C-alpha cells in the first residue's frame, strides 16, 4: 500500500491506496474553509498551523495500515510553501521510520490522476486544468511527458471566481456561490468583455474580466447596495464570459490536436455550467470527455496516491528522503513541461 499526503493549500488530506488493485482503502480530508472564510481567502500562516493539528490527527487513523506500506507519497510542488512543508515533514518522518521510499508528487499531475482513482491509467489525453492557482491546457502523452499547450498570463479561473465573489460580498470559497447564484440570473444583462477575444494568442487571461466585474459592482453602488437579482445577474454574466473565453482558446487547440480523449480536472472543474459547455465542444470536435468524480475535483490525497502507484511501478523515488523539499519556482509553475 501507499500512504499519500496532500497539504498544498487549505485541505489536510491523507489516503491509503492498494498498489496491486488501485483500490482506495482509506481517504480523509479536513477542510479549512470555515476558518478562512472571514478573511475572504486563504491565509497561509493560519493554514500551516491548522495542517500541523489536522494531519497528525488523520494519521492516527491510518496506523493499522503501517505494516503493509511500501511507500509514502507527498505533494511537494506547487503550492503555498508554509503548508507544503507540513506535509513534507510528515512524509520524510514516515519514510525514514518505516524504511520505505518517498515519492514527491507534482500537485498538477495529481489532479490529472484524479481521473484514474480506482481505475487504470488511460493515456494520451488532452487536459484542461482549472483550479484556484492554475488555468492550463496540457497534452498528457504518457507518464513521463506532459506538455503545457496554454496557460494563464495572470489570474486563474478559480481565483477569479473567488475574487469576484468577494467583490459582491458573497463569501468564500466563491466558485460554488457564484455558480448557484448564476442559475437564477440573466447572463445577458451585463456586457462583460471576453478576454483576448481578438488576440491570436493561445493563452488565458482573467485579470481584465475581473476588473470589469469590479467596475460593475461600483456602478451598482457597491456590494451593500446590490440586490439579490443584481448579484445573480452579474454572477451569470461573469460565468458566461469565462465560458466563452475558455471555449474560444480551447477550440484553437482542439483544431490542432489529434488526441480524441479530453478531460477537465481541478477544483473549478466541479462547475457544471462549464462542464456542460465542454461536453458540447467535445461533440463538435469528435472528442470523448472525461471528468473526475465531484468529491475528487478539489485538492485531495487520493489523487496523490493514485499518481504514486504509477510512480512506484516505475521506481520513481526520491534518492534521499531528507533532501525532498518544496519546489515552487516560476519556471516550473509556468514552464513548458510538468
């Protein structure tokens, strides 16, 4: 079995996965949303302290599996440095005490492998990864090679949902709140700009759209003076602009890529409005769409453990557990290869 740990942001999670069957034997996640909601976003230092309490509590429940562990896996990039360190410290300790290999896992590769929890790996694959920190289209050729075809020039989809929700006084996390309000709104009431509509660039950019939402909120007198219908209409209009932006750039990629399997992963992939739009796009281009179960869209240790199975079979281990550290360089976050 493999014990996996995820602490890249504000979710403390540990999983136990059986190597031979890929069966998820244990999985628990403790969310910190309630503690961060009053700040309108994640406070790194607070998140780190909460991980220091939650991770050991979860680990106690996994002790019955310790004798059968063959490796320990942990997210080591990218993410919040102070929170990654909590998971890495635990993983190092376990690897040394149990005398088992340590598998450092790239968080975005973990999201890709959320598609394969308790399933066989199916590659090659085109992947749209939309989360709180990233918006990317990735060509996943095989375990070793994953090429980024397009990425965000500034803000991510998830961050934009959270920030726009904060502007409207909705709370945190903003993605589910905006999606719920949008169902009751008129998506054509506010004429928000579709980012990079006239640009040949195959890239994403949400900062201008986010600013347009801010200006609209100000014109309506601020969040305090906005009616429930105002917020619903603006949520729907914002969500529509995001959809059109993602689809416009994705169409250009679809036209060039022959891979027939396409997937959406990451926390923002739980948005059913966006999922439905991509299902239509996939039918247009003759591609088959895949999504992870809703419970595994956000950060979790199950996806880290699933990636670790393929890494274990290839003996992709850290040479020395003591040397595993956080990796959050700009080049690796925005570079061509994962």
